[in-house]
C-alpha cells in the first residue's frame, strides 16, 4: 500500500491542470480580494459545494478545494 506522500506527484499534476484551466476562465481575479474575510468567503463557497453535493449529488470538487486552499496559503505566506 502506498504512503499518502507517494500520491503527491500525481495530485500535483492534476492540480496543475485544474489551475491552468481555472486561469483560462478566471485569470488573476483571485488577486482582487485580500486576506481580510478569506476564511468566511471560503466557508461560504465550500458550503455551496456541500449543498450541491447533499441536494443534487454533485461530487465535491477536490481539486478546486485544493486550489482555494492554495490561494489562502499564498495570501497568508506570500502577502498576495
């Protein structure tokens, strides 16, 4: 059985693809919002995804969730 870290290269490849597709659609719009309120915005966004899952069976978008986490991390650690 693989260790979790051994999945990281495939996950990074999939996340890179997701972020590339998101960039085509959204550009750098994530930079228009700052750190203030990011937790509440994320919670609201995630709650919407949870509601879609519970009410319509829409799968949770794990790569998009990871992308949102990356944005939060960049804002907090890089000051973007």
